[in-house]
């Protein structure tokens, strides 16, 4: 056995695999969706696991352990007890869910062994130990062990694992202690998801849309205050320590196939559930703001409790709610912690890494190595494609391009295109792990151009026009552009745009309809300044991503602007691109103007007419 450990998350959403080397270094990690092109793919991550093993040059037989990110028996116990507690409600859901569990999921060890045999595990030979850390322990491990802190308070908040929906713990050295737990059905994550569904967005993927919609709500309106009061007085009892009790007369997720009881919600808020893809009225913006405010208050109280219980100066976060970067940014500025660190793959995908880390430090008892920065390597842990893969793709697609031997010259050319208002696909190095594109699978634009947000949303991403875009900024220049005094490498902190860069708002701004407010120029970086004058910031380090840093530095030198618009390289409904072919396909399907694959520049105007007739995309493999 090599001492290497494979972590796996699967069978709910965002399945993933992650591999630790014998020395504990994170060798590889990726979500299955990037390989299957099926967004939020929940199936066993065969392709992601195969990539991880191939990247390390290991076989399954050489591993010490395979760690799955939760305990199936405990989850099954929760299902049975929940259906029993709410009976006879939930019979339809019971008849749908339980046969699958009895037939498959209850025998998870057998399922995993079968999947591992498909990946090359020799039958009959003693293979790696199969371990099952609890779901929130996996989240806690993913947050603490890669962090730069020797010890820290740990807060994990999501929908639900086995029983736990929220935990408070402490990490020190190789040890993690769970100090408090909140149990299902009382869940901050499921509360937020219920509002996501009621406002017309998809659960487990649309929560960030609800967060982006909230700033359009009117903080001073009587309606927003009424919504907030209704939430706090009728839907939940939020306790001083951050724990909460939900009024289950208003929720159906425990036993049904929907999140909320629509009739009681409609009576409570005076609103019908919004139909997906329909127009968004001010009332839904106010409702989004109200639940965001309640969520932030719950997070603040949980953080205060974590500080009191642990006495730690630093906090680490994981779980789906930790992706609420608005709450994260406010928590950092508010205190009580001196610093916080958030796992970049905070959702279920990150559970794969957390399971492997829990196995290493808790099961194997290995100590953590001291480090000045976190150990995520910028989250650049996925597949990488060299010039040969780019050239093969270009030949098969008859795609002309210009190859640059001088990277400085390429950066200057790209900055010139960006300054002309062009949108540029930027594909470099190893793919990111987690939901954010961080400069290796990104679409870039000039943040100074007011029309850039509209162009990227409507002509390239094909998504809702209200959605904000994030800035990438040189780490050294961040404080000059944003009210942020520390790095934010994973785009998980929202902070105000620097006051010196703001512009006065027109008279009557607050009463304008959404679309008029959206396109008001609020700063000299209008494409990345949200309606509340905030931005979701990625600081870029020369040490972590030298090529992306060099592009930003070229933008600074030539255009006197150290910032770029950075959005993920995909269109709505599709995962972020993985291969050169994925990138070229997305480039040609949209109104993107240019594409950079490594050192190769493709201009849209030079490309042949695009056609997807037949099954040509599956006839050759570029991996």
C-alpha cells in the first residue's frame, strides 16, 4: 500500500473524486459533471476517479483507503424515522424512495466495491480499506485540514447529511472535535432552498441566483420588513445561539417531493410561487432580500456561538451555505473572528476531499504539515491539456489559430481585444475544483465597459440578465479597488467597491424598475459592480496562477486597470468546460469573440461555419 487515499462523493448531486498522495498532498480532484457534461451529475464518479488515479500514476490496488463522504446506514435511519414521525403524510415519497434504498443504497459497501472493480480493483485480492466518515465530518475536514490555520473553529452548514444539518466544531493539529449539532428537519440550508424554489429557481443549483437577486430588494420598504417578520415569526424560531426550529406545517421536503407547502406560503406572503423563466417582480426581489437577511443573521449567531465554544481566533467554513459569499463577506467585516477560510468546493463535491482528509488525519493519525498558505493549490486540481491536444482539436475542427511563442505578446494581444470590448475565452493549465472558474476555465471581459454585463449574460452565457459578474484583481492591487484588506483567492467573499471608484446615483434610482437599475453606471468598474455597490472578488496571486496574474498585470500596465471580468467558461445549463474541444464548442455556439487555449489564439471571424450535424463530437477522443 502506498498510503494514498481516494475520496468519493456520489448519489445525491455534484459527485466528485479527490486523491491524496502518501505525503498528504492533494494530487488531483474533479467533479464528474465535467467529464459526462451532465450538470450536477450525481452518479458514481468513475471518470473523475480514473483521472485522479491516472494523474498520480497509481492503481486502486496501491491505495491505502477509499473514503466515502457519508454514512449510508445513518441516512437510511433518518429516512425511516422521518417517514414514521410524519405518517401518514409522505406515503408517495416513501413508496418512491425506500425501494431504491433497499435494493441499492443500503448496500453501499457492495456498490462501492463493484464500482472499484470496474476501475481496476483486482477481485479476490485484499484491496484498500473502505471508510465512511459522517457527512458533516467530511465537510469539517475539507474546511480545516487544507486551511492555513494551526487551530480554528469549524462551522458546517448545508441542507442535510445523515441527521446533522449544521455543526460547530474545533480543529487543532490532526484532531477535529464536533461540539454542537443541529438535526433534520431543522435546516438553514433547506430553508434557503425552499425560498429558492418558491422564487422560481432550481433547488441545489439556483441558490446563488436567489443570493444575486437579493440586492434588488428594497431594504427600506414595508413589504421587505413584513416578509422578514413573517419568516421569523411564522416559519422559524431563530434562537440566540443560531440554532433554529422550522414550522414543518409550512414545509414538505421531509416527506414530499416539493420544498414548501405552497398554499400556506401563498397565504403567508400574499404571493403565488413564481413560475420558472417568468418575469421577476419587485415583490420577489424583496422576498429574496428578506430571506438573505435572515440567513445572514443565523450565520452571525452561529459564528458567535462557535467563537464562545472554542475560544479560537480563526474560523473555517464548509457546506453549501458556505457558498453564500455575501454572508461570508459580512461575517469577515463584522467579526468576531480575526480571519476566516472557506473551502472552495464547499458543497457536496468538496465532501470527496474532506472524506479523504478525514481518513488520513483521523483514521491514519497523520499530522498536518505547517504551511504559510492553504494547501488547495488555488483549487487548480483538475485535468490539464498541452499544445498537442490543442493542435489535434484544431485539425479535427479545421479551426485556424495563431500560436504564440512569447507569452508576453499573447497577453498584450488579448488585452488589446478586451479593451475593444471583446469577450475572450481563457483556457489554461489545470481545471478548477469546485463551482468557481478562477482563471483557468474562464470567460473574460473589460470591467470598465458598462455594456459588458449585458453582453456576457444575454449573448454568451444565455442566462438571466440580473446576474452579477465577479472581478479578478491582482492581489497587490485589491485594496485600491475594493474594501478588502486580505486575499480572496476563491471568489467566496463579497466586499464593497472602494468609495473612490463609485459614481453618484441618478435621482429616483431606488424607484426604478429592475432593468433600469441594472444598467446604471455605479462605478468606474461598472461590469463588476452589483446594484448594492458590492463585488464578489477573486484576488490573483503570482505564486498560485502566474499566467493569469501576468495577463492581469498586462492589463494594469497597458490599460491602467488591474481588474478583469471573470465568469465561468460555460453556458447556462452546462458544466464548466474541461477539454479544448469543450472550450471550442462553447466558443462557437456563443457570441464570444476570441478563444485562448494555452498559447493559441482563435479569432471568431477566422473560424469556419459551425455545424453540429451528426455525432462527430463523439467520434474522436482528445483526452
